[in-house]
C-alpha cells in the first residue's frame, strides 16, 4: 500500500516537472516568436536544443537589429538559424519565413556550388569574403557581399555571415564604365575630327585666306549693323522730337497764345469793362491755364509714364494699351501670359517703346481700329506679338524699296532688337493683316534680357 502510494507521489512529481519544463518551453517559444528573445536552434547529440539570448533591450540585440548591414547564421549544411531585421528587409522576406530555409535556395542555381564551397571554407579556414546574387521575394536579384566568421556553440560548426548590399556600388561602377566608354568614344570621335581638320588644312592652303576673308566680311557686316543702329536710334530720337514738337506747337503753344490774347482782353476789361466782362475773362483765363497744365501733364506721362518705374512689364503694357485706346481710339486685346515684374527699368522702357511704335504703325497704316497684343515667355526668351487684321502689305516688295529694309518704320525697331540679341519677324499679306513677332533672349535667373 505504501509502496503504491510512493509510486503515485513520484509520478505526480515527474508530471509536475514535465509541466514546468513545458511551460518554460512555451514561454521561450513565445519570447522567440514575439521578438522578446533571440534564439538559435541546434542539433546536439541528445536531440534538438534551443539556445536563447534573453533580453531584447540589451546592447547585443540593439546592435544586431539596428545595424545597417544584414546578418544571419547558418549551420554547416546551410540551414538558416537566425536572420536580423535588416537582412529580412533586404530580401523583402519575413524573418519567420527565412529561419529554417536553406541558404542554397537564396542563390541562383549556378552559384549553389560556389556558396557550398564558401560554407566549407568558412568552417575550415575562418573568415571568407565573396560576392553572391541573392533572390528577393519577387525573384529579383540583390547583388550582395558576404563576409563569414565561424560561430562555435556546443561543439557545432555554425557560421555567422554579414551581408552588404552592393546595388549602389554596382550602379556606380556601371555608370563609371558607361562614362568611360562615352569619354573614349568622344575622344575617338574628336581625334578623328582633329585628324580630318588637320588633313583639310594640309590639303587646302587657301583655307586660311578664306577664313581671313570671312572675318573681314563679318567685321564689315558688324560695322554696317552698328552704323544702321546709330541711324535707327537717330531716327527714333528725331521722331520723338517731332512728336514733342507737334504737341507743343498744336496744343500747348496755341493755348499759350490764347492766354496771351485773353490777358489783353482782360486789361481792356479792367480799364473800361464791366464786372461781368472781367469775370468772364478771368474764368476763360483759368480754363486756359488748366488746359495748359493738363497738356503738360499729359505730355509728361506720354514720354515718361510713372508706371514704367513702379510696376512690371505687364502693368506698363496695359497702361500703354489704355492710353492709346483713349488717345487714338485703337482697341487692343491684350493677353499677357506671364508678367515679368523684376525686369530692369531700361529694358522695360525699351520694350514698351517698341510696342508703342508697332501700335502707332497700326494707327497710321493698317486701316483698322482693332489690334491684338500678346506677351509670352519660354525658358530663355521673351516673345511679344502685335497683330492686326488691317490692309497688310507685300513684304518682298517693301524690302526692295530703296533705303528701307522693312515697312513703315520697322527698320528702326529691327536694328534696336538686334543690338539686344533679339530679332524681328514679320508676317503680312495684302488684305489679310500683319503680325509682328519680337523675340528677345531672357535670363530667368536674373530676370533680365541677355545676349545669346
């Protein structure tokens, strides 16, 4: 009876020990699964053992899990026992799926013998380094540099491997190779060009003379351009003086003559006239003086509008269009795609003056009371277009007119544009109107005109 009772107690104790061991194993497995503990699974003489390194907060785990390089351990057959997060991210494979996988499965078939040799040498000689291609989850290739070191645990030949991603290095190497190839091709091409040029120079003794003649022609042409520009500026200045003279003579001078005459009448009224006559003369003088002030104010605005100094190109052109419509009844439809507010004052004055002259040409010669103005800008140019649906003209015929290169004062505009590196393009057909396109080089960085 006692013997049976002792056996039952012994059995209960053994069962309790087994339950405690099972609970401990479950606790360790849960810690491994949740990442609270690292573990290495090994095959020992007594069976499978799980070795854990407790404490995810330790410096060891922090170093391994946070390092920029991938890391994993394998046994002597190539079974992956552990992989850090970085290595799993490199392959885009969950760590739970990597552990237990053969490392031979991660490389292309032709590299399997090489990685098996890598494993053997790592066990035999220690540190080994080699490049491999590793498969990601989507079967794309990750070029990697593997560095191994033996890991001795309970008389086993396991291996610790550090993985470096070679993608950027290979891309840089490829770019360098492409650059070298491109440079070699350019050198070869340039060498051929130089040899060809040398042969041409040797075969043609007259080429240098031809070049000299060409330079002389360019100098002569440039001299003509400077002369034409000086002429154009003189004509523009003279035209401005004529406009000023006309305004002074036809408006202001007539008003001043009227004021002088009215003062004579006022003197007579003061001597012999009645109070009503004196008042009438005084009021007339006041109106004439106000009119004279209005003419001088208008004259000042006409030749130097304040908007030019205080606003951008778009505001200045809108003012000009409003002024011309008010003064000359020419209705101008405006489309300014992008205002250039920071353009320098002298360049803004030039562009507004050129547009004024084009609109004035429409008033004088086109036979229409409607026009269209457009200002656009690409990356390196300002493009201003002035268009009308008037009577137009024959461009070729006008170019044959002695002493003129374009129609109705456009020669002056063309030469001034050329001075700033720009050009003038004319589209016109008799009866179908005229379109004038001005193109000027523009530096977007400094918001100013530039010379190409």
